[in-house]
């Protein structure tokens, strides 16, 4: 048992200044009633949002709204940010001990959180793949926002992590047409793995009922407006941070009565808000990860101690990734299959 008088020594990643991050030692209090001590196994780098934080580009106007659930510090920094962590409960309520869990927690090797902040990882989902839970949750929320219908024609513009996730979920829907659209011809390999039709923006099919825009580019938004059919809807999933974007409202938008609707994971989509909680949404997201196809999004890994350099490499483009996985030191032995962590799921 953890002695309540003995502090727990942990290490966490902090963005300390614009384009600079470092690992910092810190002391974590022992878990109290209704809390759990979690030892991290893996965390994932959410390239889009975390690169905005790394660049110090979070707009002050929305700084509070863009806080991660367990963030410490304030933008632009120093700030401890991140939200894709998978670990095992080492101390806490008996029913949680030894359980593998997902948590919206920053990159940190040991942390204490309320058990209400934890999502159980099913035995059928490997721990490494479970870091994608937060991104699948984003895609689930967007589908709840859009409400795709039988026989719809849909385009997903931007074949990065978020766009790819949306396409992955949609590929099981009874649609008439689904295209994953991207400028990079190399993304066709991802689309083929997912079993989704790929198209260059110039070749994408128009007259769509719904267009999910995920490219975080002005050009992608312009093309999304062109691809939507009359009175169609664009679900805007990109976050532009402090960049200014010009939308050509004088062309397709008014003439064809189009709609642009924001989708942001901080709140459950309106169509489900009264019947689903954030916890329900996370439980659904992690359950979907039993499908091995999601491994296509795990495109690299590195040790926790190398994280500052990895973040900089992702930021300057010298390292390409959809979701880069951070691997933590083994620490104490992982729980056996009898305590809900099969060894092959580590």
C-alpha cells in the first residue's frame, strides 16, 4: 500500500515556452477516497492540438475553453498539456486495482485522479491502441453532430488523424458513397488500409449530403463548400488556432444555401446531450477500438525520456506521424491476466 505520508515521485512533460518543452520532476499526493494512482503505459501525441500549444498559438480569447481536462498551468506556458494516456491502476478502490484505464491526462508517468476520470479499457483492446480513445471520441461526436442517413453521399476532407478516424467509423455505415480527400497521394495507402475510396481534391465527387472538413486549411474549407450539394452541410472539425481564414461566402455558400457547423469534443453533441454523458461517449469510443484497423493510425513510437525532442521534431516536420506513441518505463510488473491485463495487450 502507498503510505499517505509518503509523496509519490513522478515525471511530467511541460511546455515551458514557445517551441520548448522539458520533463519536470514533481511530487504527487497519495490517492485519497475515490481516487486512483495510475502508472502510465503509453500516451499519444495529439499532433494538431499539441503542436498549437507547443507553438504558443492558443488564442487568449479562447484559452479557458481550450484547457485540457487535467491541464496544469496556463497558455502560453508553462503548461502541462495532453489528453491521451493509458495506464494501469496501482492503488485505489479495490474494484479498480489492476485495471487498465484510459484517462484524459497529460504526458506523465505516475498520476493521481478521481476514479470518475477513468475509462476502463476492455480486454479486447490492446493498451497501445487504446491511446486513440480520445480521438475516436472526437469522431463519434462529429457523427452525432451530423447524423448521417441511409444512402448519404459523404466526403471527408483531410486524411490526417481526425479525418481518418471519421472515415473509419463511417465505412461501416450504409452510405451510397464515401470518399477520403487529401492533397497528399501518400494518404491513399491509409485509405486502402481502411477500405475507403481515396480522392485528390481535384477529383473528389461533388453533390455531397455532408462534408466533414478536417484539413485545418483555408483551401480545404473552400473545396468542402464546393463538394457539398445544394443545402448540404459542412461539419467543421479543424481548429485554426490564431490563424486567420478567409471563407469564400460569395460563391457556393449563399447561392446554394449551404451550412457550416462547428464540431468540438468539449461538449457532447446537441442531438445526444440530454441522453449521453462524456463518460458514455468515452466508453463507446474505447469499445470501438477492438477493431485492429485502428492500428493504421499508430505510426511511430519513442521513449518517454525522449519526448521533448520528439515534440520538436513533429513541430518542425522532420518527423511525420498520425499518432505518435510515447512508451513509459515498465516500473512495477504489469498485472497478470487474472487482474484484467492480458500480457499480449500491454
